[in-house]
């Protein structure tokens, strides 16, 4: 009992910037930024926050870089990129990204395997790829539907808001055909869809920022895009089921390993199929 | 070079499944909003070419630096100076000059009055039905006619139009894709004994079109 009380008091005294990140509640954008700073502060030798671009409303899109010699660019090291929360409402994706970042840093000391991985890789984690949309989801009281907002906050030509960032990447953009009965005026109303793909590939500053950032990583080895909430594990190609992507066996093996690993921890077996969609991040990066 | 490993997890909500819940519309009274002021008719010439290929559209837009591009199924509309126009023609496209009033559009609220058919007769697309107003898409020329007919046009809220929670049961993966092609926001697809239950969110416009295509759409209150 006494130990518990002391631990609680110590916890109250600890600065939020130096304590472990609190994953008992969802974080707004300010708290996400603070959590990233927390990781950098606690692990300055291997973690550094950097801005990779700016959203349409001028908010920074930030990544945590985790690597040895973190202040130095080492292109010879393989790069691993994990992005989350392209879809604004998927708050757990941001939490997951922060959780992964913190665990990697915490395990750098005690876990030889993690230590080796951090030394040989440059790991970039972007907890909130859609900061404007994410901020909008937290504006309770201003709008009542915002917590379910999916898109960014592009003010579209017709006056509605938002482009689905995970439909705006430049490979097979807008390739899934609309049914014939949508011809005519649907094109004008299309911007109101919650999966609106934008006026062109990479029309959005958020996807441009991620594209340009990825282009700076000549030795990219892995890319992961976290969403919620269907318990799915999706891999390229997403735009078609008629052909397998190059390296499909590698993808299949990775998928099976990750599904098994998730099931081993939580007992949930993720499935592998949803529906085809185009203009997504993983198809672009794989291509 | 090593193969890049690209993977994605869609659904990490193992610990805390925060399922989408769409609340009812806000209580904003339409009377408190100002009327939409439609822009003056544009004097900038607008052109159109027929194409439905998104890659082609992207290339044309980027390479020729076209501005004011509006893509619709089967055609794109754009502004162009003489040099750009000449280049488009050199590429073999048949260019048509069009009236901006039949190209430019707005998404607005229209205070309810009369029937939806009266709006549709004007070429207006009804996107969502709220208690006291519709949210519609209309070309500027169409919307001017509504104003002339006495309709009150008002701006939409920052989170409008609001989709509805829906459930659609289909019997094949192909039908799942057909539903997805209506650009509804699919949350889950549960596969059980040959039945695929799709849970998602859709605008009234999309629900109308799904039903017209023969899908049974159950709308949650």
C-alpha cells in the first residue's frame, strides 16, 4: 500500500515530458505533439522529432526519427516508415504509432535485437499524417459530426470540405470506376463523398509532403500505414484483384507473420480482404 | 536492391474498438445563417475535352499547367490561354468552349419548400436531406434559377453533408465491390455463410443510388 502511494505521488510529480506516455486516453493534437517531444527528451541519443511538411491549414506534419546517430543522415542504412491517421477519426492509429515509437526507444537498451535494428536502420514514425482533420475531430462543441471526420480540410471548389488522403496518392489514382448510373451530375457532388479522391493525384499538401519525404529515402525497406478499426491486414495491390504485385510472395509471408503475431498477443485473427480501392499509400509506395 | 516490404494494418483497434457513431444533426437554425451570395458569372473562357482516364487527366493538368480544372465522368473542363489551347489541340483533342455557368457548381443548403422533384427538374442533385433543408449540388446557372424562384440558399456547415449509418447485405465479393464503387465509407465487411454484411456510412444521394441499383440499404436511426 505504502509503495503504491509513493509511486502515485512520484507519478504526480513527474513531468509529462519525462514520464512514460499515458495510453489510457486518446490524445488531442497538442498532446500528440507533447508525446513526440517526450520521446525525444527521454531518448535524445536515438530519437528526434522532425517536420516533414505542412498541412493545408499550415499545421506541421511531424515524424519521429529513431536511429543511432539520430542527428545524422545515413542513407546507407535501410529506412522504415510507419504512418498513421491519414483518416482523421482513427485516433487509435495515432496512439499505436506513438506506442510503437516509445517501445522501440525503451527497448533499445535492454533488448539486443531492438538495439541492433535501431543501429542498422533509420525508423520514421508519423503518428498524425492528417493534422488538420485530426484537429477537426477534436472540436467538440463546434461541430457535432466532426469526431467522425475522415478527410483532410481542403475547402473544395463547390464549398464542401475534405479530400480522402488515402485515395489521393499518385498510383492508379481514381482508378476504381464509378458505376454507369453515376454519370452526369455525380461528378459535381463527388467532393462531398467521404472517400473523395481529390482533383488530381497528390493534389493535397499532406500527400505531397509524404511523397517528397519518402523520395529522400533511397534505401527504403519497409512502409506501413496504420488504420482502424476493422481488424484487417491489407497489402498491395489494393486497386485490383486481377493481378498480383511483384514480390507478392514476400508480401504474403510478411502478412502471415504479422497476422500470427497479432493473434498471439491479443487472440484476434485479422482477416485479409475488404474491397478494392485506388490511390492509396501502400500501392504507391510498392509501385 | 532489396525488395521494399510494404504492409498495412487496417484495424488495430484490438484494445479499444471505437466504432463510428454519427450523431444527429446540430440544432443550428437555418434562419440564423446568411444567404449564399453566388459569384458573378465568370468572364474567363472555359474549355472542355472528352477523357475519362485519370492518368491522362493528371498528365494534361501537370504538363500543360492547366488551371481551373474540373473533372467529371467522361470530360474535364479547364481554363487555358492561347498557347495552352494550341498545345491541347496539337495533342489531338477536340476542344469545345463551354459556358462557365454550366460547369462551375456549389454545394449549398436549400430551405425546404415544395418537393424534391421540383429541384431535380432544374438539374439539381440532392445530396442530403435534413429536417428543414436539403443539401444540394447545382451549377451556378441552376442555382441562380432557384434563387429567382424564391428558394433560400445558405452555406453548408463545416461538417456537412453528413452521411448516415447504413447496413447492406450482399451475397458475393463482387457485390461488395459494386457497393464500394458508390464511394460510400465502408467500416467493415463481415463474411458469414456466403453473406457479406457491409457496415458503413453513406450520403442520402448514395443511398438513393444504391437502392435504385437494387441494393437493400438499411439505414440506422
